[in-house]
C-alpha cells in the first residue's frame, strides 16, 4: 500500500502511551517502527520463503541475522506483528485514501522494487567476491597455488555473506573478546508480575489499577533486574525472569516490616505495609536486595 509520490504512513500519538510499547525495550520499539516503514514501502509484500524474508528484514533494519528471529518473536509475543512480519491492524489504521486505489499500479511498482532489490543484492555479491579474490591474490602471490588453495578460493566465491554482515560479525567478535556484549532484557510480562505479587504476598494491598505509571515502574525494574548480579536476579528469558521475581516476593513476604507486622514507629498510628509500588521503587527494591527489611530475622 505504498505510493512512490507519497512514501509515508500514519503514526498515531497513542504510541507513547500504548502498554504494548511501554513493555518493550527501546531497541524493539525502534524495530517495530522500522517494520511499519518496510510495510509502507512495500518491502513486506514480496512473495518469498520465510527465511529469505527474515534476511531481508534483518538487512534493512541493520539487525544481525543471528538475532533477527528473537526480535520477531518478541514483537509477535507483544501482539504487534504476525509471524510473516505483517503489522497487526495495519489496514485498520492506514486509510485507503492515503494510497493509490489501483492494484495494477501497485503490482507494477512491486515488480520494479523486486527487480531493483535483486540487482542490488547481486551487485553486493559481486563486490564481495571481487574483494575476496583480490585479498586472496595478494596473500598468495609469492606462493605456489596448491590444490587446497584452489579449493579454498572456489569456496570463497560461493560465500553469501554481504560486506555489511561481515562488518557486523567482526564487530561482534571484537565485543565478545572484550566481554562487552550488551544484553537486551526480555519483554516484561507485566500482568504476570502483578499476579506473583498477589500470590506470594496475599495480605499486602492489592493492585486494582494498572495505569501507565505503574506499568512503566514495573517495566523499568524488570529491565534493571535482568542485568543485576544480586540473587535471585540476572536473567535472559521471560521464564527465568518470572522464577526470579517469584523468589523475590517470597523473600519479601518473610519480612515482618514489609507485611505490616511491626509496631508503628514514632508519629505513626498504623504499621507500615509495602505496596507493589514500594517494592519496585528504587528505595524499596534496593532495600530488599540489601536485606534492610529482614533485620528482625537476622
């Protein structure tokens, strides 16, 4: 549904307040916007097998092919796209009047884009092969070419990795050697976190309103805990994350102070009892991890 004279799509202001968006890491929010742009550009309309489409999307969004399927999985789980990369509710949000109404013109542009994309990929492949052949000759010009060398040269000509992919692979290898790879936290299962709080701290105040402020606080603490070195946290999957938060709430429930069993302090008429808001706040979360509220059990 793209139009060469108006290459744009409708972007709604509720994007910033949508719980689906808030629950995603910033990188995946950018990836989703990129998917919308590819859809508007017609790139997702190509009739090709799923693996090839994954490679095309990875290349267009500058994502390593080794993690593209994880990116798709997170966006699918968030209810933003389908397995074939098509955005959910695209036709509902994009108006027919924004685009041309003639299928023939759309198909014509699609064929042109497809041909251009194939030519571009072919040219990249030829450039890569030429570079590899040149390097090979320079490295071996003073040596006798053996049968093993000829075999290696032929293998290099069949390499399908583009120069862009090669640069990314080299960068990842450098990062791994320096132990500097960044870990993207898994998507935050907000409702499951609330349910675990209710299950393991049944006497504490219930969460009845799940507004944007609470969603944001839970998500931020989920992401922070994913990279934490303090037990029980430090996780890379949703399943491991939920197990860690279950242990966290169980430990919190063992605290007399957090569960309202400690007599009121000076100037207070009722005992303090922790809400979920307190447990995911910077002060409360840090205090729990540092055993501040379990001194009566020490």
